[in-house]
C-alpha cells in the first residue's frame, strides 16, 4: 500500500515537472500585467496584440506552408525510395539505408550549417526556397523509415495478381499496393509534418533575412525578453497540438479495430 | 519495370543535400583563411590545432560535462518512471505514455522559454518563495549552469523514459518469476535480471539524451544567457558572427566524429529495436 502510494507520488511529481511550465505559460497568457509576475486580472489583450502582429502572422504562414509542402514532397520521394530500396540487392540496400540514417544521426546543428555552406557555395539566395529544400532533406528519411516496414509486410503476390488480371503497373500501384501501405505513408507524412513544424536549428541556419518561421520568430522574441504575446502564442499552439494528437489517437484506435 | 529505379530521385537528393554538404564542411575544415576571413583552398591543419587551445578545450569539456550530467539526471529520474509505467495496467499505460509524448509535440523553444518565465528574478518560483517568506531577495536562478542543466533534463527526459519503457514492457516476466521462485530478494531480481535485460533501452535513451544535449545551442543561449558557451554556441558563433567558417567546420567535424565513436561503441551493446522506433 505504502509502496503503491510512493509510486503514484513519484509519477505525480514527474508529471507536474513536465506540465507545470506549460501550464504557467497558459495562465500568464491571460494575465493583465506585463512585467510583474503576479496576477492582475484576466485579459485577452495579448491574443489581440498577437493577431495584429504581422510578422507573427507571416511566420505562421511560412511555418505551415513549408511544413505542408516539405512533408508532401518528402512523402512522395520517400515512398518511391522505400519501394525501390525494398527491391534492391542487399549491398545497395545497405548503402541506401546508411545514407538514410545519416540525417537521423547527424546533430541538427551540423545539418543546418552544412546546408548553409552548400547553399552559399551554390550561390542560392537564402530564404523560402532554401528553407523548403532543407526541410525536405531532413524529412525524407523519416518517411522511408515509416513506409519500409509496411512494404516488408506486403504480400508479393498481390501485385502479380493485379498484373495478371490486366492492370497496368501504374494501376497496380495505385489500386493495390498504395492502399496496402497507406498506414505507413500517412504515419511518415505526419511525422515529417510535425518535425517540420517544430524545427528550429536547421531553419535558423538555412533561412534568409525577412523569412521567418514560428520557431525563429519565437527565438528572436525571447532575445528581447519575456513577452506575454509569446505566452498567448504558446497557448494557441499547445491547444492545436493537443487537438491534433486526439484526432491521431482516434485514427490509431480506428485502424486497430 | 525495375523497381529499384524508384530510389533514383531520393539518391540524387541525398547526394546533393545530405552528402555533399558534409563533404563541403570536411573540405572547409582543412582550408586556410585570407586576411579578410575568406576561404582559401590551401591545405592547413590550423583549424583543428586552434581547437586545442585551452579556451576551446574548456568549451568541449563543459559541453561533455553538461551532456553527461543531464544524461545521468535523466536516467536517475527516468528509470523509476519507466518502471512505474511498464507495471501499470494497459489502459493507464497508454495514457501515461501519451502524457510523456505530448510535451515533445509542443514547440521546443517554447518549452525552454517557459523556464525563463519560471526562473527569472520576478518569475513564479522567486515570487512564490518570497510570498511564503523563505527568502527576501529574489534568487539568481536564471543564467547559470544549473538553469541550463535543468532545461536539458526537462527537454530530454521523455527521450530517456520512452526507450526504457519500451524495453521493460516487452520484458519476459517468466524470467522475473523464475528468479523470485529461486529465492532472490527483490533488489537482486532487479540488479541481476531486470536491469541487465533493460540495458538496450537505457543505451538508446542515453544516446537520445546525450546527442542533442551535446550539440544544442538554444538551451544554453536562453537559460545560460551567453554565460555558458557550449560546442553548439561555438559553431553558431563561428558561422554567423565571427565568420570563421573554417574553424566552425572543424568543430562540426569533431562533433560528427565524437558522435560516430559513441554510436560505434554503443551499437555493440544495443539489441535490435532498442526503442528507437518510438520515434
């Protein structure tokens, strides 16, 4: 009994440690006082100011469009690559898998500065396009790693059957193979999407002047000190993530059924 | 149709955007520097030599120290937690795991920034301590070694808990029962059976905490306030402020080599699927 209580208390303390900071941000986003830490009344002022801040809105726009474009592109390239890798001879497969693990193992800061060096060497103008290229680069491996297991589970006779029954290879892919591996493709896409949304390090080094993502914007805001606007922003993001996660969970349990 | 050709676009992409950049960094790290700081393609080992100066060795030492401390702290805090989760009922377990994953999905910078709000002089912790009368003057909590350590533990704790949990939850319970039947006291069951079997998870967790901790510059920047210079800060500074790309590249190469060595050593001890698939 005492042991059980101890365990519950320990778990409780750890969860408080994990969530207290987030909770404090949420509470402070409704606090009327700007500088003092104490509570001086409920307000939605910071949310209004947030909405009026054009740089934040444009950062939000960049973050989402880059995340969507990069994860879509990465999903297409990555899924094709995974199918290709599956059909390779063991040696070529080993080479490709090592290349795939490279960005997974490499510290983000090294990915960031090495891409910066590449873009400068190629005389690319740093900005939206370089950000997009960088995001696709670190996204593809995660798509491949999510899709590969599904391809291994695939029954090889399915495609043959489709082809025997007169489907073109393209039809066989879209009508037979793709639906079978769809769960992996969707997981890969979502993984890539969230990685893109959350990325700071790589974006920080590969963006140019004037093009911000949310993470970069938050970074520059923290440099100016603590601002209640960031608290409001975190609250919105946290609730967004929470709803996304609940939807995903729902999806996962639907698949299981 | 030969299906392996489907990998060609990816192959080209990886060649251009994954491999070529590393090669460029490798070449730069051996290049000389002109009077204006431009890159001259002339071989030199000076950039690596420079790293041996005491000031930079100190940075390396501090980075490794902080990363080691945070890995140990995550292990000590995380292992009991992973055990508690693994021993819960399945329904409870899923919720507990979910609660560990959720913070990972909120923006990393915001999570770190939250600690700035808590730790600063007029922050929640200081106000609370003054309110209950333990202290009169606010404590200097922010911008210190310990603040950076706290930030690392906070951000990376789930990386330790999840792989250990993943191994513990798959542990063959009959082994534990056999040890108990043969008369081993609980601490011996733990030390001789459970812990050794959970090692692959511990090692995955340690890698997943150590690697981001040793290469971060954000946590040290926000919570250390420029007082705590780590390898990541040094690289960032050389590339964006000091404009000494050759030296920055050399430090990056050293970091890559350090990580390759760590991976090489640990991969021997790591069984298949040591929890990496959680991510």
